[in-house]
C-alpha cells in the first residue's frame, strides 16, 4: 500500500486582477501549506475505486465526480496502460472551506499513481492532468509555498517562507466559491488596477522576521474575496475577530473563498493557546494550530 498526505492549502493573500472573456477570474495569490491535511492511500489493483472515511467523509461522493478519481481518469487518458487501484481517503479537512481539500486530495492521487508507475514528479502529464481537474490542483502537486497567478495555471518558483505559527479556524459553514466570485460583480473582460509587486525572492523571505514579512509582503497582498465572503457568511467576521484578539496574533485573515480563516502568531505557544481559547468558546468549530510552509 502507498500513502500520501494531502496538506491544507492556505492563501496568505489573494488579489483579483480581473475577469477573462470566458468568465474565469484572473488572480494572484501567495500560497502556503499547513502541517494538517487529509491522508490518501492506494492499494494497487486492476479496478480503480475509492472509499472515504474520517470526520468529514460523510456525504462525499465516491464515484467519478470525486476529484481523486477524476484526476486519475485524466492522467489515464494521457498515459495509456496506467496502473492504479483502490484509494482510501481519510477526510480530515472541512469541505468547501477555502483551504483546497479536494484539490489537495486530487494532487495526492496523482503523486501516488506517479510513484506506482515510476513517473518522475515533473512529468508533464501530471501537470496536465492536474490542470484539467481544477484550478488549485497544480499548486497542490508539490505542496510548496509559491505565488500562483492566472486561473492557477501560472506558478512561480518555490519559496522559503519564514517560520509561520498559525491557527486555522473553520466555523463549519460551507461557502460557495461561485457565489463569492459572483458578489464581486465583475463583467467578462473587466480589468482591475494592477496590484503591488509580487513577493521578494525566496532567500529574502526566509530571512524576514514575522513583523517584516507581514508588513512587506502580506500587507500589500490582502484577500479580495474576504468582503464578499463575509456578506454571504457573517460568521467569518466573528472568526477573524477572535483570532485577531488572541494574545500574540500578528495577522488574522480569511483563506481562499472561505470560510476558513487563519491567524499568524509570534510563537508556537501563542498559537496553541489561541487554539485552546477558541476551541473552548466554540467547541463545534474546527480549530487547528499548525505551521505554514
């Protein structure tokens, strides 16, 4: 049996640059990956299938509509005779939560099938299958911090970020990505003012302290989807407020299209304390202290 982690994707910042004539929005986002995520395993065999378990597995489809099987089908169409088998997904990440759980699962499936078939990690068919599956799947393939642009199809080089102690919080409210983008109200072909320059080269980022990183990199790169997501799910404002008020919090923001939010803290202890405080006040929420890379 082969297995792979599927780490949560966190959008540290996300700018909407405009909307293409085909309706897709153009984005620029600085993405990091958390130490928490789903777990996908593969037992090689002649029949490709999927079993889902875990705290967020109820109600997930196990047919071809699931991104795990869909991305394997895309890869099989590109590489005839591809070996696969039966997947088991331990679903630990909340669904429709802005941290790319389904995309991370699909990327993990590609990594497992690549290992089984002895495909190199940079095989072009893997990237093509990822792009066909979803906008966030390509960046999840390597699960490395980087800038992603366009519709997720343009990836910058891997970045070494400073050590980021974080708390992820989801209030167990699913937010529709399509509805969030819809509230932006951009017409096809619309272009927004150019954002600030992209983050500094990798070696500069890693040497930054937390305050310098937030002021120099994250402050000019907010999440443009936060306001429309708050309008759809007002609890997001409460989550951000609780994170921001926790001792040691340097920044509180929403990830992706929500409703998961994150706080960046000045120490591991501060993030753990904040997680305990929020979990105590809201035991029904999903709360995870972690490190972002």
